[in-house]
């Protein structure tokens, strides 16, 4: 068994998946479109939009689609466990472009390098780098005991 998230957009699924690709999370590996190749269309406004997509990258797997009855994103977040301080900082910056930071990146009370944001498409992301990985090989005086 494997659990994966499914993101529902109303009309911006393709743009969001392109954005996640540009951020370096992975790429779309499967796409079905409303009205293409015999796929049904219940609402003509959805024709050509993504009916189902699979997105994969190293350690990343989720699905997404456009649905005219999709509810706004809320109550769930992707958590990315990153391997280094630099990777966390870079990815947080990319995902945050045009979005809203809700917890700035920093060392949190539990000792990990963590931040949370909502991207420009309304998807919540939490990035967490364990204290052991975040400061491996660094000596900047900000380390916490692991």
C-alpha cells in the first residue's frame, strides 16, 4: 500500500504542474485530458483541461486534475523532508514565488530547519530538514545538539 495526495484545481492544474517542474520537484509522467481520445466532457469549459495527471520526482509522487466543482485547497499540506540546509532554502524560495510564507524558514523548537508556505496555486507546503542533515559539515555557531 502507498498513500499519495491528489490535488484538485479548477482551471490551473497545468500551470501548477509546470511550476512544480520548474521548481525542480519532478515532472508529469501521465496526463489524460477532458474530451481527448474519447475521454468524457461533462462541461464544455473543461475540454482540453487536465482530467488526471501523475507527477513524479525523486521521493515525490502525487496526482492532480482540473475539476469545475473543486473546493479551495485547505486542511492538508505536502511535507518535503529535504536532505540539506541549502536544498531546503532553494526549494522554499522557488515554491514561495508568488505565494505566501506562513512559517519562515528557521531552526524550530524541535531543532529542525523548517518552514511552511502556501504557493501561488493555494497548495500548502512544509519543508523540513532534520537538524542532523541541515548542519552536517557546517560550523556557524547555530547548530543544535542532534
